[in-house]
C-alpha cells in the first residue's frame, strides 16, 4: 500500500543516474515521427512496440514519475489516477494510453496492483525512452511528459513538465483527441 515515509529502495543506481537536474530539451516538432521503443507491459505481460500502433490508432504516451512502488511524485500521482479513471473515455475514442514509468518490473507489478491500473504500464528502468524523448530529470527520476501521436505516429501534441503546469489535464488530452 502507498505510504509517504517508506524510502526503502529509493536510493539505487537509477536514482543516482537521474539525480542531477537536466531540463527538458525536447526537440521533437509537431508533425514529426517520434522515437520508436519496445517495452514490457506489466499490466498484460506482453511486449509493446510503439510501431504496432502505426496506421491503426492514435496513442497517448504518458511518461510518468514514480520513484519506487511506495514513492510517487506528488504531481504525478493525481495524474496517474485521473488517466486510469478516464481510460475508458480514451479507448471509446479509439485511442490507446501507454503509461511509461522508470520503475523496474517488480516495482511496476506492485504499482499496477495497488492502483488497479486498467491502462498499460510499460516498464523502462533504463530510462532510455525518457532520454530519447528528452523530457529531463531531477531528484532521482525522469520528469513527466505527455505526447499524443496520430494514427501515422506523428506528434500532434506535447506537454513537458514545469512547476507551473505539471501534467496535461484530461480535458486538454481529450480536446486534442477530438481534433484527430
């Protein structure tokens, strides 16, 4: 269960690699194809390739900040819950939501169970997808970001973390989906 005082497992190699602040420098342009990846989906146990969605359906990439299975970013936790609660709305509109976390597979399995996640949770403990999408990092974890890709895999929206605007709202994501 979620606690705010259990820091076990927080200080690991991934934490150290992501400790120093690096601002988001995302250079992806709207209309551009985004970097491809292949990651395990902890929710279903399958391997997800971003290219599998090309020419089939739009995708929301929700890169989120989870430190360990017991420590969530205070800005990302409400966003994760909101995406999960609204997952059916996205699916009803023909859009897949792929949440990507830097937690390892064991930690991610606990997250899926504790939050009763319906949407895919992809595990990227190497943080390679976060680096390829240039979302930045600070205090032990990559920064959150959201990207919407159309059916062709082209970027139509991106939101990078800032202290003034942490994550794209559900309303914003849905409004961009309506434009597709």
